[in-house]
C-alpha cells in the first residue's frame, strides 16, 4: 500500500528497496534522487508516488538490467572520471539520459543546462560534461538498435 | 624513475575500482542499509544559541507510543570528550551552547514516533545572551561561552583565556625595523565567512549492541578506527569488541572526521537489543555541521622599491564555535601559510581561536588554507600594485628556493614554487591582452603531507584473487579505491580489477588514522606497498623453486610468475598459493617518519611548526566582471601543483578539478549565515554550492618533484588544490574591475560595492 502523501523517492527506497536512487536534500535542490518518469527527469523526492500510477519509471537499477553490461552513459562516467564519492552519480546519469532521449546530439552548453539541477561536490563537473558528450553518440546507437540488442542477449 | 613491473603500473591512469558499482547505483551508503528490525532515532535539539538548562524531564516522552530508548545527560557518562581541551560533553548538562545542539536522542518503532516523542521531552531553559561574533567574544566583560574554562583539562600548547581557546605565534626578526626601512608598506584587513563541507550525503549511522557486550556501528566516516577508539573510550567498552563497518561515503571534505550520528545511535543502542538507525535530514545535517572556520585577518607588509619583501605582520582570528573540536589545526596552519612561500626576513604571524555560540567548526578540506591564502595573496597583490610591479614578477622575485628556510626555520628542499607559478601563468595566458571587464589573477601557496599510522594486509589466494585490507576508508577521493590497488597491482604484476578491497572495517585489524591532512595515499599507500612487497618477495621465493630459475630472472606479470623472456615458462600466482596450501599473505605498516627540524625559539604554542614533504601549488584564474551588477563569471582556473609523483594521475586530476570548483564556491557564493536564533541556511536552496553552470574550465597541471618521504616520492594531493583558486579569482577581479572586496565570499553585492567605493573615492 502506498500512502497518498508518499513521495516516489520513499516508495522506491523504503518500500521497493531500490536504494540506487539517493536522498540528498528532499527539497528538490540537489538532484541526487533524479529518476525518469515516462522518459522525463523528475526529482523523486518532490514527486507523489501516486502520480506515477500507470506510468513508466526508470531508475538507475533499470539502466543496465543485464548483469555486467553497462549502459554507455555508465561506461562514459567511469572512463572520464565523472564520479568520485558516487552519491550524485545515479541522479546525474538519469538526468543525462533524460537529456539524451530528448536531444540526442547536445552541445556542451545544452549538457550543462540539463544538469544544472544536479549538484556534485567532488569532481568540478568537467569530467561529467566530458562523459555525457562522449556517451551521446553511443546512446543514439543503442536506441537505434534496441530490438537487435534484446534478440542478441536472448540468444 | 620508480621501478615499474607487471600489467598495471603506478603512474598509469586507473579508473577507480569502485566506479562500476557507483555508476550502477549498487554502492551501498549507510542510509541504504535498512535492517528489518531497526528502530528509528530522532534528536531533540536546543532551540537556543545559549541557555541554561534548568531541568530535563523524559517522563512523558517515555510513555509515548513506540518509544524504546531515550538517551540524554541523565543516563549517559558525564565524561568530557577530549579534543585537546576537555570542554564538551556528549549531551549538555548545565548549558546549551549552540542552536541545534543535541540535548536528547530517542529511539522508537517508527521515525514519526521518535520525532513525536522528541517533542515530548520537557526541557526548561533559561535563555542567555549569546556570543555570536569574534568581536562580541573578545569585548571586555563579554559573556563566557565556557564559564568554567579555567577548570578544563587541556593538552600542552593549548592556550586558553576566557573566550579564547587557542593562540599560536611565529616570530622571526624585527618586523618594526624592517617595515621602517621599506619603500612601500601596505595594510589590509580581510573577513572570511564560515562555510559548509558540502558533501551530498547527509550523515547517518546504525548501531547494534552485540550479545557479548560489544557494539557494531555501520558508519560513513573518514576515520572509522579513530571513531571506534573515541566511542569505546567514552562508553567504557573494550575497543576490540566495538566494530565500525564503514560503508561508501557520499563525500566528507573533513566534515565526517568527527562523529555525529554515530554517537547518538550508539548511546541509544546500548539501551536496547535492536539496531538503532539514525539518518539526518539535510536540515539536521546542517544543524550538526562542522563548518569551515569563519574569521578575520589583518596583514601589514613592506618591500623595497626593487620588489624585495622585507617584513610582514599577520594576525588571524578564527571563530571556532561552541567547542574546540578539531578547530586548533586551522589556527596552526594559518600561521604556517601566512608568509609562505616567500622569503621574508622578518615576520610576526599569529592566530587566535575564539569560542562563540555557533556550530563547532572543524577541519574542512585544507583547514585554514583557503582563508589564509585568500588574505595573504590579495595582500601580496596589493603590495605589488603599490610598487608598480607585475604580481607574477613580484612573486617570482620573492619565491622560496632550495636551501631557504621557512619562517620556523625548517630547511626547504625540492622547492617548486617558481615552476608552479610559471606553469599556471602560461596556462592562463598571463601576458595576453584582454577585453575590458576581463582580468587574470594568480595565487600560490604551500602545503604538507601528513603521515599517520596505517596498516595493511595483502593476500593472494589459490584462486588467483588478491585481497587487500586497509583501514583507510574510501570517502570519494580515490585514494583507497584507486591509488592503493594500483600500488598492489604494480608490485604483484596483476590486473588491478582482480583485487578485492576491504576498506575501513575495524574487524580486519588494519588500523588507519583516516582520511585527513592529505594523508591517505601517503600513509595507507606506504602500508599497502610494504604489504605487497612482502607478498612479492614470498611469491618470487616460491617461484624460484617451482620454476627452477634464479630469482633475478623471474618477473611477476599478468597474474603469473614467469621467467623473463620466456612467457611459456611460468606459473599463475594463485597456483603458487595453492602449492603453499595457504594464502600468501603480507602485512605492512607505515614507518615512523620524523618531522623535519625547526627552530623552537621562533614559535609559541605551536605543535605543527614543520611540514613533512611540503608541496607547492599555484592557481591562476581568468574572470569577467560586470561592474554594474558585481556579477563575476570565472572562465578558467589553471592549477599547477607539485604532487611529488602522481601514483594515479586520474585521481590527482580529479582532486585538482574538484578542488578548483569547491574553491570557486568558497570565493564567490558559499556563506553560512547566523541570526539571533542560530544558523539560518542549512539547505542547498539557501547555502549555494556551485552548479555545473558556474563551473569553469579547469586545467590541471602536475609538477612532479619526488619527495623522498612518501611512497614512490609522492606528496599529499587532496588539500592543496582547494587553497589557491579563490585568491586567484580575487586578484583577477581586481585586475578586471580595479577593485575587489576583502571579504569572502565575493558576492555580486560585495563586488559591486567595492568597485563603486573605488570609483567614488576617485571623484
């Protein structure tokens, strides 16, 4: 049972035990709890769980469902050094994915604009921007061939 | 060049081992642990900055639904915590000394029940006039934050006098005479606001009393072993039965060295037989913060018309809040930075630590560094401008060189001030002509490498896996998850991703002093290196027999011991462990390295007067200032840092880039504000961390001059890059707009006022 006042964040973390989504401030300012609802990034701490009824919610756990296989954004963050303490990382990656789904070939300014609601205290952001720009073409490729990829993984 | 071997070598770029888990949301932080039978905890905090506690009554609260334990002054030890001055109790008894100070902790079945019960604890207060600034604290007849200050036990070198809880001084030569001889003398006064560490993960802890009388604490700490010892000592427990299990830490920056949530979860857990889980909200974390010290400083220096510095006076005052905590380091470091890295024949440098009724200031990343460097480097620019000299040229002319002595008489070797100045200046384009409204600034400094006790264990098992135990926790810096495995991989010739790391779990019996003082790779790296070399020696010994070859002809490479030049004549190292019938294990410990010598006659009450393996750092910044609004846009920061030797360059670059943006926040937008009722801005909506939009391009330049003391010649890396950028930005603002506020943060309003005042004064 989900209480009417429950946030999507508390349902994810406390009820479903999907703790990959982080709670940094619970007031919508740090972005650590960013998830996608119908492909759009939202702060799960400010989003009523009941409003997610019959909608698609994607969390960091849903990004690389097949064990060991990383999403291009995850690989790019690792390679570029776009994470240190890792606490902002799930939200940062989900915001970046939201951007790439809407704008598959963003420039640097668009990346910065899209991630302006996600705080990171460790990296200085430069490596995060580099990671998103690096991942963009690969995410485009992955989107173009989801069916093929699924077929391959079944085989 | 250090010896290189095997598949992954020190000095190559290694993505941190924890990054796949972090990128997938699988890294577990304390608040991610949700034991099924856990009780939830809440704290009752003082609403007053300063008040007498008349009475505390927990009677009603105990009867509230779901309540299982209440901890407060009435049922916890009356012992003082020991941070050099025994001025703090776990729960206050007679006086509360800051708004937000925990007075009681409650454990209940649900968080709502715990919070409800907290409001039912009846505390009768008699509010007192609080001391909210350094000026108020030092005014004649000021109320005493600690009326009993004279009765406190304290360590050597701790100076106390009413609201003063620290005072140190460095004096060399005759400053008055030197300034009288000078062709130019300038005096400048600075104000530093207090700042937050700014980690994204609010503090949390889970504690469970064990049937054997011990205690297990799940924490996210920078210093699990130190915390364990403090906690065991306070509650009278056997430290060997107290286990701290560190989880991933969502950033520390010095704010998670001392315990907060751990104390209260433990105090409650000792009263029940279920786990007690305490997770701070962002607001509560703000109330329980260990901020960067606010304060002020006055500098007066003189130079000859040829541009030689002759004398300098500097006096710092730091607001350390309600208790001394880890505040002393800030004042000690400030005097060490005040005149560095310059040759100045006569100096008089002092720093005073002052109690106020505010949150307890701590050792935020490079404690004292950004403050002292901001004041000193803006002051140096002011003197250069008074002499009509280029600020870079002025610095180069006065910079330390090999063989110079520090103000405390330490002999300086491997000095790289000049190189870092030149590299940063080149990267920013110092000589380039710039459009109106644009400017450049430069700032340099020095820092230390701290060597704390650290132990490590490295073990090769028969399946070929390599297990590394280090007490050093991974808080995000990449020392433990990047540099340490790289060192092991280098020594054993293995792929670092084959390493299984166990970090910061006191059950592994590998003591470590924790993350602080840029000590992690410097200290834990030494221990891990020694342990790995012990294993390496044993592997080669066994391989000699197994391969019937001379040891000198055997190399460890790609997980195998093999005869050099004959890749097919080898054996997997796991096989060597299997033949041994037991894992091949080695232990390592840091060697005692004595601090460099200094001249004790030059210092007063100073126990950090010489610095091990000092490093040198320069930042240069390019900014654009809109004089009509005071808005500052930082286009670029270039930081050139002497790192000794970069064990993992990927990690070093991450520290320099991240440090630059933290420092930008310190310089331009971060300011803890205090009103009559205490701290005002505890959230990310009113305490402004730099966002990705504010962050400039950062160029990280590594200058390598091996230290002789650190493993592979490295020096401490984490703190220096946060010390210089704010000062470089300040000097760039003056270069662009003709004026700069001598207050950090340099907010648009302050910049606008500084520029306007300068224009007005010219009319």
